[in-house]
């Protein structure tokens, strides 16, 4: 088995080009499960099989709970990506981050603009031993590097297509 290591700081190198340059692509499939409703009883599977879970509607939304829901998946992805951005930036600046943690809360609720639904994310970062001014600069820069915070602030290109039989 290959030893784990952090990605190289060359991941911070700027790209110059006219078009989006994909570095990694993955696909996940969701089916409806027992209730034929992806959010309530969905089955999630990644193309490589590494992610294979069942979704459950949380008790707060009238479901049984006891499973994973989309907000938890998004919170995990945002926290992991933000932590990675912080770590790369700290490494590039020769700053040691020991015990750094990122906690992300995702709130699912009603959108006052259109009356439908929206998400609100709150990210809390703990960087023990790092002076406040340096920690604040790392966080500001991580917000610019992390694609999840960029997506949350500025949107995402989302191409939705119906698969025709």
C-alpha cells in the first residue's frame, strides 16, 4: 500500500488558459431507494465504488434519521477542501499547522427570496499556536483557493441534462 502524503504546494501554481482545465473528475449516482426519493432513502454510489452509502432524511425534516444526508456530505466536502487549502498555504509559507481543524455547519432552510430552499454554511477554523494575524491571513487566502468556498459565494457551472431512453 502506498504511503499517504499531502499534495505538493505546486497545486497552488496559477493556471493561465482560456478554458476550464479539469484536473480530476468523478461521478456519483443516486437512486431513490425504498421510497423512490433520493433524499429520503437514496442509494449513493461513486463510479469507483469507494463511496457506497444510503441516505436518510434527518429527524428534523420528518424522517427517521439514523443515516447520512446531503447536508452532511456537503459539510464534509467543504471542511475537507478548506482544510486542504489552509494546509497548502501554510506549507508554502513555512507555517506549521499542528492540530488544525475545520468545522463546517450547513443549515438547510427556506429562502426568503423565492420561498423555496437554500443552504447556509458556517465555517469555523481552529489553528492552535498560530498568531491571530497570521491565522486570519491564511483563512482569507484559503477562501480564495478553496473551490467549495468559491462555489458557495459565486455559484457553480451546473449542466443538467435529461438522459433520454
